C-alpha cells in the first residue's frame, strides 16, 4: 500500500517520469497534477528531462496552456521541448500559436515539420499540409514515413494527383516504398485521385500487403463498377476484416446491386465469425429499402435488438429509410419519435417524405421537416419537390419564399423544381424571376437548371427564350437538353426545326430515349406528317430497340386520326400488344368528331367508357358530334344519360396573368370586377373583325338554338374574354399569352387570327394539346390542329 502512494516514494527523476507515463495511459489528470506538485517539492522541477515529461503529460491530456506555462518557465529548452508544445497546438488546430512556435524554433527537425503537417491534415487543412511539405523539401529536411503517409492522405483528400506523383518520386528516391504503410498511402492516394492504373501498379509491386492494401483495391474496383475484379480479389484474401466485407457490401449497394449486397451479407453471416457493425447494417438496410423487402428488413431490425447491436445515428436513419421505402412508413415514424428528429439525415427524411407522398399525405412530412434541427439545402429541396409531386404548387412557392428568406441558398435542384412549378402554372413572370436568381447564383450553368428553363419558357409560351437558353448551353447539353428542346418545338408547331434538331442529335451520336421519340412523333402529329411519323416510329423500334409505350401509341393514333385515316387509327389500336388506355380511345374519338364519323365515334366512346365510366369527355364528344351532324335528338339522349348518371361536364375556362395576378374566365363570365369594360371591348372587337371579313362559325355552338343566340355565345367564349381583358390591361404592342384547359374551338381560332391583325399584336394561346401563335392574321399551326 505504501509503495503506491507517491508522497512516500524516494525522489527520482526516472520514477516521477514513470508515474507520469502511467497517469497519461490511464488519463488520470488529478494524479498527474499530484506528481507535478511532488516534483516541485522535491526541487527537481527545473530539470529539462522532467519538465519535458510534464509538458508531454499536459499536452496529451488537453491542457496545452499548462504545457505552455512550463515551456515559458524553462531555463533551458531542447528540441523535444519545442516539438512538444508545437505538437500540442497543431493537434488542437490552434495554428496561429503553432506557427508562432514553429517560426521561433532555433533548430527545426523532422519532428517539427511532421507535427505541423499532421496537425494540418488532422484538421482538414489539406492544402496547408501540402504547402508545409513543399517548404520542408526546400529546407532539405530528412523525410520520415509518418510524414509521407500524412501528406499523401492530404493529397488523397483533395485529389491532388500531380502533387501526389511528386511525393511518390520522393518516396522512391528515399527508399521508403518497402514500408507497407507508405505503399498503402500511395495506393489510397492514386485510388482517390482518379488514377486506377497507377494504383494497380503500386499494388502489384508491393512485396508485403496487409488487409488494408486489399481493401483499398476492392474499393477501387467497386468505384469503377468492376465488380468481377472486386469479387476476385475479395476471394483471394487469406484474411478479411469487417472493412473487407463492408467495402464489397456497400459497393454493391451504392451502385444499385442491392440483391448482390444481400447475398454477400448472407455469406458473411455464414462464413465469418465477424459481427456486423454500424456500416454493415446501414448498407444492408439500405439494400432492403431499395428492394422494398420489408420482411427481411424487419428480421435484421429484430437481430439488432436481440444482439444489442450498434444503434448509432447511421443505423437509426437506415432503419427509418428502410421502413419508409418498404411500405412501413408508420413504423418509420415511430422510430423517429422514439429517437428524436435531431439526428435525422436527409436520406431518411427524403425516404419518409416519399413514403408519405405515396400515401398522398405530405402533412406529416412537413411536420418532420419543421422539427429538423439542421435543415440543409437537400432537406428544403426534398420538401419542395414533395409539394410539386403532389400538385401543391402554392405550398411549394410558399416554402421556396421561406427558403430564400431564412434558409440555405437554393441549389440547381431547388431551382429546377421551382421552374417546374412555373411551368405547371404557365407563369412566365415568376419563371423569369427564378431565371434571374439562377443567374445571380451561377446555378444557371447547371444542365438541370438550363433544361428546366427550356421547359418553363416553352410552357409559358416564349419559344424564342427557350431557344436562347438552349443555344447558350453549347457544350453542357445532355440528352435531356436535346429532348426538352425537341418537345418544346413540337408543342409550338415548329415541326421542321424539331426534326432537324433530332437529326443533328443522331449525327452527333447523342442517344435518344423513349421521351425523345414522344417529342418527335408529336412534332409529326401537329403538322400531319404521316409518312415521317411512320418512319420515326419504325426507327425507334427497329434501330434504337425502344419498345413503344402508351405515349408512343397515343401519338401514332393521333397522327392517323388527325389526318383523317380513321380506319388505320382504329386498326393500329386493335394491333397494340398492350391494352389501349383512355388516351388512345379518347384520341380516336376526338378525330372522329373532327371528321364527323359517327359510327366509329360510337365504338371509341363505348370502349372509353368501359375503362372509365365517369369520363365526361366521352359523353361530351359524342353529344357534340351528334349535334354537329344535326342529330339533335341523339345529342339530347347522350346529355340526358350523362345527367342521369351524375357525370359532370368539364367546364372550359381560360386564364391570363397580368402583373403577377392570374385572371380566370369561363364562358359568358360575369364575375370579373371589370366585366363591363371587358364586354364593351369584346363588342367593339366583334364589330371590327366582322367588318374585316370574319364570319362567325355558328356550327361551333353544338346546341339547337337560333343563329343570333349562337353568335352571342360565341362572342363570349372564355379565351375571347381573356383576350379582351388583356387588351385593356396591357400596353400596346405587348404580347398576350392566354391559357385554356380545353382544345380551342374553330370559331375562336378563326376570330383570334382576325383580332391579332386588328390590334397588331402577337397573341399566344396554349390549349389542351399545343400552342398557337397568332400574328398578322395567321396562326403558326397553319389551321391544322
């Protein structure tokens, strides 16, 4: 008992140093301070050896200030004294003091330089670490393996391949290649800096390899998608640690090979005595979530609970993601409530959000979002995208405004999502604001933002702005850019330009996808290019090996139907290998109405109503066709049947945005505050265009009424009222952009041509199928729509 009491030990520098080392190993700070007081009492405190030992104790137990005080009191200092205090500050990241000590040192050695390099590397100041190494070389300081491993780690962290190669040459020059730690650092540097060939060469030249060497190569092969090589080297290993298994499991999982990840995990449980750690569990739970394997995920969860395995933040997030993706969103929420949302990561939050979106309920997701402690740009964007996907554009706008006021700076994904909102609302003014924001932040250079801008401008009616964005992209274009522009041109009836762009795309070797071909076929449809449409449909199937989807079939049916080839359209539907949908039969029915084919219209309507008994469009189209053919009794019968079955007709309405306010109009609309001025303007326009030769198309009124009443109804169609309001609300020569939820009728189409000439304005109308650009009495559709 007496021997263990420092107060009765004989005074000896070696014994005090031994006791200090023991206190350091056991982190016994109070014991170390007691020994310090005994050293002072014994009169040995001025000795360099013991002072250095005390400084080392204080420095390594986090008391750099105490170490510095001792340093200042030393009458004589050795290099060890300087290096001890230097290392203490460098490891704490207090580089101002570390550099002060470093610069004051009378004789800097390898340890001094290494302390600075290690400190910089540890604190993530990788460029400083490399810079310090370069200065050290110029001072001809001897190189050590520990110094090399740290500077190579810094090179790997920032991908400084050129510097890493120069360090490699020093390694060879100084004969350090044979050290496994150095070779592993070189291997890691090349692997992380994008030179797999050199990494492989370093690995092959290694005389001695440890598990870390093999793990790095397996990770490298996984990174480049060479699963065969990764698995081959994994199987060659005579000894594997948990990192080996985790590397190959995570590699498969992160690259979408989730089933393979689960197979390797199963092998690990059968063939290894190793227990899964938090990294293993996070990867296999992610694989379960991606594959929606709820039952397997439950089993792994149960195993975690039984074995009291690591339930770290990463595992908790992985469990939440797994349950949310696999249909167990309420279980995911219970885990969240139990563990708290403070550590919820963006991946888990996004999975929860997606889970609630599938249920059609984003409110719980918003509650979770509001409870997040650290909401980064990804979390904000995920919540905004969730609103957009549920059609909650106003909520998306509100949240985006909050993000601009109090959140992180929106990134390219946020801006692309908001441009999607602008596209949905056809709000050109708001889209322009987002465009300006993207330009200020530099995100406009992102392909995703530029692609979204093309779509936004196209849907907002400004095809010239869409072209301008596309032309500015130059080398940044991806397949989505080409496709977006082709679809934009098709929507605006610019088929020649759309097809020319598609041919350029093929010439440059850019691979089209199924959406590209929807745009190409749509372009042919809008101008009646039947033979070209057949050609591109066959090209898609036979050359590009793309199987048609319902969208492609709908384009072909529409192409044949609009051109009056109704029997060919019907035969095409009959030959489809998949069940025709509402759009297919609806397209044929619409064409039958245009070409007044009652018999085929009846068949199309019957088939459509079998699929969707409540489809008001089928009833309306058939009733309108009967009316157009003068079969008023048949039309009345269809309308009565519609009423008896409680099917409500889709009401036609148009809207125009003036100074950030959307104004909506229906037929014979009398609710607008400026209705008197609007109707007065429309009356004036109607008289003027009739003087110019316009003849009202009363056949467009599909009711048995007298001509005067029919003309009165035509005069107050929703798009005409929207145009009248636009004319009294905007300066002369301003382009008017009108949106309509249904197809524009023949009378409106004819009258708007005359109005555009009368008022000398371009009037752009977006109806349910395309854009019409009216200018100088002409329409871009060339009366084919």
